[in-house]
């Protein structure tokens, strides 16, 4: 099976712009989660989508949003970019066959966003 | 809420040395515990997991035992290699009616010297 893919891998944007990142989960996985990784804050949970519905959300401002399509692919959008949004954005997919905390999450390589 | 505490890095060891990376947690509910590894320029890979007390997760020579009494999940390897150089993250999830999310520690950077 192909792994989780994320596009683009690298992105440079200017403050005030918006950006859309894409994630394709492993085939058959219905859950997609997004994480932000920075040197200062580490790995922080952004949100999770399951069957096109946001099921869980972390403590990020409303500038961060996402969506999931019927084929389970997901996008996240960040509007009005700030310098502090520079980070590695990781997407993870999970089968979520029966719910529960034992499901493993499989991560993509990430999108490195630099805001100047 | 949930939290994970890992030993501060960076950790530098010589090849074939014994490795321990400490991880302790606090959790509401009964967590599942994970170790993830991140190699330079890559995303996270699941290294091992344990889902109940006294379970031992193992993979690629790494081991970790779920210790409920000490709320710990320390990562160990008997003989490290240069290829083990990476950042290691301890993480957990707890049951939350299908709304589980991973809570990560801060990561421990490991460098192995030949």
C-alpha cells in the first residue's frame, strides 16, 4: 500500500497570504489528523476529520481550518499567515475501524511552510 | 488533561552503547502508549506501541514496557547503531468516544557516534 502523501513538500509564503496544504491518506483509511511541529512548541494537534466531518480540534485560532473529501483526502488552510505559522505540518491517517485509542496513526513526510 | 514528559536531549552515545530514553505520562482514562521516531527530513514513523499494563512493545531491537504503577514507558535498546540517530517521541492516546488524539512529548534527539 502506498503511504500517506502530502503536497507540496516545501512552501514559502509571505505574511498575510493564505495557504492550502493537501494530504492523501493510506487507501482505506477514513481518519485524517493534522499536526503542527515547531522547535519551540513541539508537536501540536490541529484537528481530525473522519468521514468528511471534523471530530476533534486542538487549540488553534480560527485562521486554521480544514476539510475532508468523500475520498478521504484532506486539505488544511491557513489564512492571514503570520511569521509564527512557519512550521512542519504533518498529516496522519488511521483506519479507525472501531474507534478507540488503540488505532495507530501513520504519518506523511510533512509540508515545510516558511512564512517571510 | 493528558501530558507526556520525556527526558531532555540531546543524547549522544557511542555505537553499541545501551540506550534508555525516559518517558512518563499523566492521563485521564486508560491510555495506549506509543514511541515514534523521526529521521532527518522525514515524518514520524511508529516504532512500537503498548495498549495495556505490563505489555511490552518491541521493534528493531527497541523495547518499552507499559508500567501503570509508575506511569512510565521508557524506551530501551541494548546496542545502538549509527542508523538509530533520530528524534524519538513518546506519545499517548486515551479513549474519548472516537475522538482520540495523540499527545506527544517534546522529543529526544539521539546521536550515535561511530
